[in-house]
C-alpha cells in the first residue's frame, strides 16, 4: 500500500507551505487530505483504478491530481519544488518536538535562523524569549527539544533497546485480537546498536491495536498514527514503530521489515533470477502475474529454494549462498550455554557474594561458573593480592562441597601489564582452573606494542582466555590500537580462546571478529563479566553477537560440558 507514503508527502507539503509563510486554506487542505489518506483501509491504487480519488473525503481536484501523479511517476513535482525552495535546515527544525512550521517560519523571519545550530545559538543568547508569543519558558523548551533531537539521532545500544521492546511486547500481547507479535528490523537481527525498535503484528482489529500502542504508559510522544501503523517516542529518545499487517502476507512482510537492506536486495535479485518479483507483500510470478502470499517466513524462503535463514546472519555476508546449498550453520543458542567463565564477586569490585552469584547461576540451569576477580595490579578495582586469592581458593573448595550438580571454578582476571608480563607469577596462575587475561591500563600504546603485549600474554601456558580483546565501549570509547588479525593467529597457534564479552556496552569481540576467529580455528568464550547477580543476564546479548558471527555450539568454550571444558583447559 502506498497510502502511508502519500499521507507523509501530503503532510510534508502542508508543512513546507507553512514554512514558506503560506497560511490558511491551502495548508489546512493538505493536512486534512493527509489525515484522510492515512486512515483509509483501501489501497489508494485500488481507489484510483476505480477513478475515484476525489471521492476520498478532504481530497479535492488539485490534490487528487497530485496523488495520481505520485501513483504514476513515484513523485510529485510541486512537492519537489517546494522542497528545493526551502532551506534544508528549516525542514530539519520540524523534527524538534514542540516546533511547528508556524514557529519555525517566524523564527526564520525575525532572527534569520535557518539551521538547528543557529537556532540553538539564538536560544542560548536569549534572543528567542524577546519574540512575540515567546518567553523564557518556550526558550528553555526549545533548548530541551534540541538536546533530545541530538540524542535521538544517536543509535541505541542493544542492552537499552531490548528490555524496552520486551516490556512493550508484553503489554501488547494482552491486547485483544493481536497475534504474531514480533520484533523486526535491526533489533530482531540482534545488532549491537539499533536506530529504532520495529514491531510487527497481525490483528483482527488493527485500530484497537494501534490505539492501545499509542496509549501505552511509556509513550511520551506520538510521531505518527495511521490506521495500521504508528510511531512513538518512549524514554525521551527511543523511537518505536508498530505495523499491523495482513495475516496472509505476514511471512513476506516480516521478512522485508527484518532486513537487512543488503540481504533483501540479494533475495530480490535471486527471486528475479527464478522468475519472481519479490515485494514487501508478496511474490509475483513474472510470467503470468500470479501473486503468492506467505503467512510464514519459512515458506517464503522455502519457495525460493532455501532453508529459513536466522535473522542474525541476514547481512549479505554469504548466508544466501549457504542457505541455497544447505550449508547454513546451526547457530549457538542461549540454551546451549552451560556456564559463565568470567564473573566478579565482592572479593574484588563485584556487588554480590560468591554464594549469591552461584544461586543465580543455578537458576539459569548452569553447570559451572568461574570466579575471576581482578588481580592486585588493578588497585582501583580492589584487585586481589596472591594471599587473598589463596584464601578465596580454600573457600571455593568448601563451597563446592556444599553445592550439588554445580562446579565453582577458581579463576582470575589477571592484568596484562604494559610490557606484556602478567600480574601474578606462574605459581599463582597454576592454582587456577581458568585464567582470563585482560588489558585495563596503558590504552594508548602503539599498535605494534599493544599487539605484542597481548601476544606475549597468550604465550604464557596458563592463560586460557583473552578478556574483552579490543577494549572498546560502545558509544563511549574506541578500541585500542591492535592488530587483531595477528592476535587471532597467535590465539590459534597457542590454543588461547577469545572472549565475547557479553556486557551490552562491550560486545567485544564483535560479530565480524568472532566470525574471523572461528575461521582461524579459535574458540570463543561468551562471558558476562558480571559484577552483580543482574549482570549474569547479559549472556543473551553475547549469544546474539556470537550468532551474528556464525558461531555454532562447538565454537563456544562455555557450551562445553564441565569435563570437556576442563580437558580443553588442560585441567581435566
Ligand atoms: P536501524 O533501525 O537503523 O538499526 O536498521 P533497520 O535495519 O532496522 O532499518 P529500518 O528500521 O530503517 O527498516 C527496517 C527494515 O525494513 C530494514 O532492515 C529493511 C527494510 N527496509 C527499510 N527500508 C528499505 C529499503 O529502502 N529497501 C529495502 N530493500 N529494505 C528496506
Ligand atoms: Ca529499525
Ligand atoms: Ca523503523
Ligand atoms: Zn572482568
């Protein structure tokens, strides 16, 4: 259906006209037409075929001609012209909440501002409050709106988006008539950051679903509300889109809106080579125009001659070829995870006791966990001197006698010092079941130095895993300079595993490097690095990243059973 797009263009034309100082009748007419088209249930093309665009309430001759032009050519010439005539910064100002075209036009006329940056400067210099119908409060609101606009254009970390999405899904689940409620877009693909949250569903009464959605307690602003689609803002800056789609084409639609764009492009050209044109809604046989609908994604993929492809790998990185030849990986799942090999306790900088961490881990059905508190070199994190580590080992032995069907492993997260030496002598490391070695200092070394530093740590026979190998923090800190290709080669040579640190602000290694590690025969350990019992739930983010890296159960150290794990670590 082109209705949504047409409504958007009409509304935009009204805004652009008003920005140009036009007012009254014409502006109102475009908006009324937009509202009307947006809430229609019939396809505009259908209405047009029957010659009745003017029968739509609020659509007169002039606007009907414009809609017709769009349906025939894909654009509206007068809209293009309006757009060209408007300074781009002014159109952009409309995306600041609380700023409508009338105000923007006035600000432009009186203050000469035509970009958001100029407007911000004017507001900071208190030039806005002196204008008619303005005051200190509206000036403050404009500045707040600009702050939110800036944040809104940043990508949202997976660890923020997923809990919000799950809460919204939980509430929508209860709305009568809603079915097939699912995530789509980058969030369904498990990307480390997302632009927005995309949700799809089918419903016997779309209006009720849309109404329930825009009225959710968390919703702070409704950006758009149509008959089958709405966009809202929650938590100040997070955009959530809900689309209610037709039951019989649900499979095709969710495939389309899951993306990625690159994957879709690939799939479309494959479909063409098989004589089909693939659209958002259906698969059409080019030869006879026969339209096929798919209620399930699996059936669409099958019809194109391949297995269903898990969303996490839909990036056009070889997955379509693999699916066509039946060589898709069997991606690791959360339920494959048997334990966590890097967690902290109140012995160093963690919040909870060993007992508390164990009981949470048992609740997840884990078989083992390694307590890897920091070594003494990391004084700010209350790192353990060797004597305290020995003391802790004894306590762990005692705890192990008390718990059943669960093994507590003695571990450490040992500092890799600037010169590549480890923070504990061999005698201490020897006493550990699991040694994670990490860089937490001298981040600014040159690439060669940093690379050699990590490689020398791996050359120690006691180091099992390199923790958060690049040190990056999403949206906060770049990775340190390191030649990962060389690190991974050394990992393969020395039999050292790489961590996928599952903390949502780390996800380090990331998807691409995890896949490269696997190619080189390196094992990965998906660890939460939890500093509290809550932190243990981050495992799912790490598993998503691992799946995006094409990892299978056999590539993941902590998907091994205890005996197999210990033997792999050379402690069996
Ligand atoms: P994001 O939101 O930036 O993290 O990334 P996505 O992938 O969620 O992108 P979004 O929200 O713009 O659109 C959701 C999906 O819809 C996207 O993954 C693929 C599909 N899609 C959107 N626009 C296009 C397009 O122009 N061409 C194609 N082939 N697919 C599109
Ligand atoms: Ca998205
Ligand atoms: Ca979206
Ligand atoms: Zn740690």
